[in-house]
């Protein structure tokens, strides 16, 4: 229910060593990032095309579709999408548009259905998108049902994650996206066992990359989160490792001190730290002992200075069992989830909106990423590399 134990021990040892020495992970220098990347409409259009419309998207976890007929809809990628569990249990994705006149078929954000029926003329489709009903066929005229199902999109379910490509001609290779090493590590977290407990979303007046940036360092914890997260986490100490375009960033819990009194065989990375996996381009995946937070960040379709964050909260099977102890743990996890979400909304994203206002004003040409903020270096140079832009140089 976590990464391989020898990896956990290595990382906890590394974190304890930094904590005791009063040091942090070191990027080796500084980088200066132009604030234009948060306001440039042409760059924003290129990002939407390359990173969202033209790139595989993690749209949820297996637990979002717990049974045949369950579905979710996605409207953040330029193409309206239905992601569903078909009658045979397979994961499928379709364009959420009726093949008759193009009206939206499913309006609900999530639910269960035996069929998907368009409200315009009651054309209906199976859970796999096949056309199964056309009212008054003799009046309408002859059509080939096999050619008029909902447009299918590439969809892959792997390691408990649901991947969709918004382009019907796109391809999805999850192991290549993650790298085999990270894929193996995420597999050990048993994401396929998680149950979706709650969802929320925030529309924020900041660029989507500023939202991603806030998950990339704990340097701000003693200041911004002094009365919240700082009570449970050590600020400005972390572990960091990249996996291709992705990374693992470990936040240091104050509970790490419990490891000092336990044999190494009992060390638990989810007790000692909060792992934050960034999955290129827009996902933060944070597993805990009893659950997981999934944060998906999407740019506004026209305004570079706005974005939407969608947050999913998931619980492990033992927490969802019908017992008094499990119910208490589940309630505790839900309380923590609400606190986590409120901190993002009321503290982190308030700062992100403040940064956006400065970028909008043009008052600062650039900002600086510190040696203790390697994730920010990686985020932005990965984006730049993917777009063929000049990389931000490392400065001494």
C-alpha cells in the first residue's frame, strides 16, 4: 500500500538526515522565470494545444467508476467527454455529443446510467457509446447504427488511474508517460483499491502554472501556513526526485520523529511524509495512510490569468468498512480533506492570485526560483522543453 519498503527506508533516512542537519534539497543554483509565462495569450494557446488538447489526460481514478454504468463528465479540455464503466466492466471514453444534431448527451458531472439519452430527440446510447435507440426510425430514415455511436476516444485504465486522450486519433502509453520506475512505484500504492469520497472545484484568478507552483516547495509553510499546515509539517525540508517529465516531492511530517523509535521494518513513508507526485502536465497526486488527494489543474479556455482546480478525495477499503472504528477513521479523513482543500483555496490560491495580479500589471519582468525550490525549476523547464523554448539557465 506504498512504494517498496527499501525505497521508503532510504527516503526516510534521507529526510531525517536533512532535518537533523538543518539543510534542504538543493537545486544547485537559482533560476529566473519571466512573468510573461503567466499572462501571454499566445503561449497560453500553445499550452492548451500541446498539454491538454493534444496530450493524454489523467481524468480520475478507478474508484470514480465503481460499477458498470457509472460515469463522469469532463469539460476542461475543449472537447466534452463522457468517461464511463461499460456494461462489461471496461473503461471507455466518448465525446459527449449526440450524433444526430450534436447536442450534449449527459449533463450531470457524475452518476449511474443504463443508457445515455439525448434530451433533444431521445436518441440513446449504450454505456459503451453504441447507438441503441432512434425514435420513429421509419420517419427519420435509414442510418447505419454502427457508424453513429458516440465518437470514441482513446481510454486506458492502468495502475488504478483513468487516462483519456481528447483527440480520437491520439495514443496513450502510460508507462512511457510515467517512466517504468514511477509506474512501478505508483502500482505499489494500490490506487485501484481507492473509493471516491468527495469532490470539489475552485475557479481561481491565477494562471494554471501558478496553481501547480504552490505544490512545489515547503519554504512557505512557516509563513503562509503558520497556523495550519506548519502545525503538522516541517517547512523547508524535503526530498525530491524526477522521473522523466514527472516528479516525486516529499513533504516532511512532524510525525517523522516517530520513526526514530521504531525498527526500520515498521517505517512508513505515509506516516513520516506526504508524497506529492506531479504527473505532467497538470496533476498532483498525494497519497496518505488512509486515502489520497487528486488535484487536476486546467487553464481557462481564453484567459491566461484564470484556471480551474478540481480536487478529488479518496479513501482506502479499510476506512470504508461498516464498523465503528472504520467510520471514525473515515470521518477524520473527511475532516482532514476539507481542511486540506480549504488551505489550498484560502491560503495557497490567495497567494497565487496575488502573484497573478503582479504579473498582469507588468511591474516585475521576472521572479526567482531558489536553490531550495527544485520542483519549480523542473516544472518550468519541463514545460519549456516540451514547447521547444529556451530553458531557464541555472545561475550560481
